[in-house]
């Protein structure tokens, strides 16, 4: 219900301020999804919870995509490193094969480290993920990053992007309110 309310509020505000139906619809949909994710996010600190398992899976996918993206951007450099490595051990393997195996191995290692790292960051249930001020600072920092990252967009679209980001915090507040964390 909180996601629906946030979606209506963001969509209505965007339509009222900007007048763009498409931008209002995209903002409302983004706000609904982001508020929903924000509402389940605090329970990633409960080590057997469904949100934790889903978050770890999602972070693993993002980690593998990140390794793949970095490899794609730096493919020529990887080919040079792979050729040098293959030559150093006396193998006559194609550099592309060696580079692909190295990227795959890195992706597996990074994916395997996700759960232990999340465990290190979320030591106990109802820890920092259930803190109103800490989550405010995290979302405000993320919102500032979104503002900077969307610098090439028109100002209304940038505001919508930041509003969608802020919707995560509103979802978090719904969760914390239901948990009794907000006095």
C-alpha cells in the first residue's frame, strides 16, 4: 500500500509541476518499485530472510555484470595481458580464450564473495539497516550521486530520478514504522 501511495504522490507531483504525462507515469512506476524495494531492504540484515537471499542473489548478478562490463571496456588490455601470460608459461593458447577464462574466474570469485561481504556489513538483525538517520544519509548520498550522474538530462527528468531514489527512503520508513523503530 505504501508503494501505491508513493507512486501516486510522485506521479501527481511530476504531472502538476512539469505537465508531462509520460514523465509522470515513468516517475510513478519507478517510485512504486523503489518504495517496495526500500520497504523490504531493512531485513537484509536477517541472515535467513527472503529479502536477504534475494538481495544476495541480486548483488551476485550485479557483481558478475560488473566484472563482465569492466572486461568489455578493457578488452584490448586484457588480450595483451592474456598473450603475455600465455607466452610466459609457454602455452600457445589464443589470447581471447585466456582472457575469457580469467574474466570467468574473476566473476566466480567476486560472486562467491558477495554473501560473506553482506554478512560482514550486517552483523546483527535490526542493526544499522533499521536506523532512520543512517538510511537517510545513505539515500541522500545516493540521491546526490543520481543528480550528478543524470547531469546530461533535462532538469525535470533529473528531479524525477532523484524523487524515485528518495522513494526508496519512504519505503524504508514504512518498514521501520511497522517494526516500531520510529517513535
